[in-house]
């Protein structure tokens, strides 16, 4: 099983709503798609952990589908704080499991991909209510390998400002559910626009990089790090017969015209 994890595309048919989004993002995401297509082996699945669109209009999601259409493999998405549930549900018919929340469970090979919806409409922060966590707990009672997809990271980043806008509700129970789950699982997130990896709740966990804008390395405990126009980072997770390897990919992109 080979999984390509990217996040936070922030594509928009009109001018971006979010200030740091590269104005040329619709030309940057195809460079990442081209890199995936150039791999010695195509991934079995591409996962995008939220903020797929920047404004969340029907036209935004049409653009997302167009930009990702060269990928001849399943593409799984979860909503971020910039997405809108109704148009996203229509644009990505990936077997949504709930009439309101964009929850999904997709089996590819012998791995289950469990998509969570951490939206708190109108807010940057994320939440997992009891209903969503009950659903997750039921899914994870099955011991077959699972990959949990979630936009807002529940684990600390080392920056208090980022963590204050991450998953602010449901974190404690999510940790208990992941710890108690009987099968192997990993947690893939987005939201932070910087690719990093950790262990949380006893599980491998990661944040995916973003083609829309990325923050430079900065280990200050507070404040927003400076933007960088360095290469776009995404990760390849190779689940093989002897274990797991995570390979970072760095995609060269043109300098930002606005930095
Ligand atoms: Fe984002």
C-alpha cells in the first residue's frame, strides 16, 4: 500500500479569500500532481486532509476536481475549516456516511481510510462532537489496519498560537479511542501548512504540507512563522510486508511573486 498525503490545496476559482494563499496556487497544485505521476510506482490512493478549496463554492470544487483529474487513483478528501459541506459532498461522492457531517469509510486493498469531519462552521478551530466520536469508535472496533484522516491536528505542534486554532473540542476522547483501538492505525492531518511527524496516543501521526502556502521552520513557542516559497513537501507512506516507511517528497516550485 502506497499512500500520498498532501493537504490544504486552498484552490479557488476566483481570488483567494485567505491572505497567505499563493495567487498562482492553481499552477502549483498541478506540479505536485505531476510529481505523483512521475513516481516509480503510482500510489494506491491520494489523501487530502482538508482545506481542499479556499472559499468552498461549487466553482471552487469544480476546479479542485479538474486539477486532480490526471490522478488515475482514488483521491480521498476530508473537510477543513475553509471547506463547505454541501458543495463538497456533491463534488466528491465518496460514500459519505452521515447526512450532516462529512464522515467516510473507504476500503482500499486491506486498509480502511476513515475520514473525519472536524468542522466548527464559521470558526478556524476544529471540533469532534460526541456523535462523530461515537461513529469513529464503532469503526475502530474493527481490528483491520486503518488510516484516520482529520483536518485539525489534536497533537501539539510546539507553537501555542497554532495549537489554539487546532482541535479544541473532543481531543481527550479522541486520544482515548485511538489508544484503545485494537488494530494498527495512523493519523494524518492538515491545517498547519508545515509538514511534520510525531507520535500521539501511541500512534504515528503527521501533518501534511500545503501547495498553497507553507511556513518556514521556526521554533518560537508563539507567533506565526514567516512564509517560505521553498519546495512543496508531501509524504509517501509505504505500508509494506515488513513494516512502514514514510518518504518525504520535495517538489520544486517557482518563487512566490508576492514575497
Ligand atoms: Fe489551510
